[in-house]
C-alpha cells in the first residue's frame, strides 16, 4: 500500500476527514486556518476554530466550533453560505478548544476538547444528541481519535499524550460508556497516536503524528499489523471512503515542523489516499433526537 497525494494543501493542521457516501464527497478541515474542504476545494472560511464536523441529514454540516477563549459550541453550518445556527454551548475553561469528533451508530455526535497549550489535562469528551450535551469524562489533554467496533459494542478513544488506545463498553441505546481498559500501547519510536478509524473486520487504523505513517492494529491483541508510509511527518487522521469503501483518506499538518523537517517532508499538510484491500466502516450521520 502506498500513499498518493491528492492535494498539496500545505494545511497548518489538516484534520477531521468525513466521507459522505451519498455525494461521494470527502469533507475535511484545517483547524488552525479555520477552513472546511470538500475534496480539493475550500468551501467555507470561518472565524472560529473548527475542531471537527459531521454529516447532517438536512444537507448541512454539524460542526464543533471554539473561539479559543472558552466559548465552544455545536453549530449547524450551511457550507455554501457559512450561515450558522448554534445548537448548544459547552462550558469549557478558557484555554481549550474542540478537537476530534465523530457520530456514533445511533446518530449522537461525540466530540472532545483539548488544552490549547497541549499540556494541561483540562479537556473532556462530550456526547450531543441534538437536545442535550453529556460530559462522558474529563481530565483529557489532547482529545483525539475515536471509533467503534463493527458490532457497535466497543468504543475506542485516544488521548494522544497517553500513547494508548482506550476501549470502553458502549451502550448504544443510552450512549453511556463503561469498563475502560487499554487496548493498544503505541511505542515511542512510532510517533504519537492521532486520528483513528476502523474497518469491517474490527481492525483499527491510526495516523501517527511525528511518525510519517498510518498504522493498522488488532485491538483484541494490541498487535501492530501494518505500517503505511506517508510523505508527511505530522500524519493527523484517516477515514475510509470511495465507491467500494476501500480507499483510506489521510490528512496531515505542517504545525510544529522545523525548516529541516519541511525540506525532508515538503508534502506535509497535504491530503493523501491509500488503496487498501479492506472495507472501511462508514462515516455516520448526525440524527437529532
């Protein structure tokens, strides 16, 4: 497997890829430049940090926005006009912003926050059902990758500095989590675990920040199965898409890179695609209750 460059976007912090199977469109964001992309085109330029987004059945995008000064909200966004409707506010400390997020199989939007300085455990993971915001847990430093097992009974989650993938029992009816345990430990030599997705075999695909690669893992054994090099040092997230759901789309970033690193990895901040031999789990829509 090889990573193919789709767009030399030079994103400061490319993140949050979501595949819309209905329109065969990949949405992704540059968090720090406050941009939303559809494929290779910028479709929205906002004035707040866009931590993550999800598909909405009415054709809009559900976004998790932060001003970086303590005001974070779940916002319904019209991508063509950037018209915004605030659905719910989240009480956060002044040094946090939304980061990664994803819809669960019942249509709830789970999104986490992180410390702006990337060192204080002031973040949390939230669940939003369209009416109510529920805090699942706090004490998070950099809330990152999240995904579910194919049977929807296990929720996987990454707080990047821990270098772990945590597994939880997931109650799809209530959205509650229980029985936290460590599924995977990431070796220091590989990079930092960032965005994550899963395939229909239940394997986890994890982008490794600082590792210039995407990796495939067995969460039942904790074993590393495959390493796919990506010509971008800060590989940030990944999602499956394409007509047959076998294409892995990979985002990356230029944030925090030295001039030496940029010369070695000039395509950092680009959007990439990897043809795989597996079928990925779909990006799920937000279903307000």
